[in-house]
C-alpha cells in the first residue's frame, strides 16, 4: 500500500466515526424554513456551502 491509500483509508474511517457519533437529530431554523436533520448531515451541508462559496469567489477573482 502506498501513502495515499493509507491516508485515504484513515480519512474514510474518521468520517465514519464522526457520522456514527453525530446521528442525533437537530432542528435547523433559517428564515421561514424549519428542518430536522442529523447533525452530521447538517455539518456536511454547511461544509459544502463553504467549499462552493470559496470556489465561486476564487473563480470570480481569477477573471478580474
């Protein structure tokens, strides 16, 4: 096994442990929306929003 494979397996294991430990349902309120979802899913959605915002801002700055 090379180093990339080991790092990938460790990261997948950490994500699985994180997910199993954060299955509690939380209520998310935003403006008029009221959503119940697992905490791990909420954190993942917020992470994806942050990554996509960063990617969008980087793309806009490169065009200038």
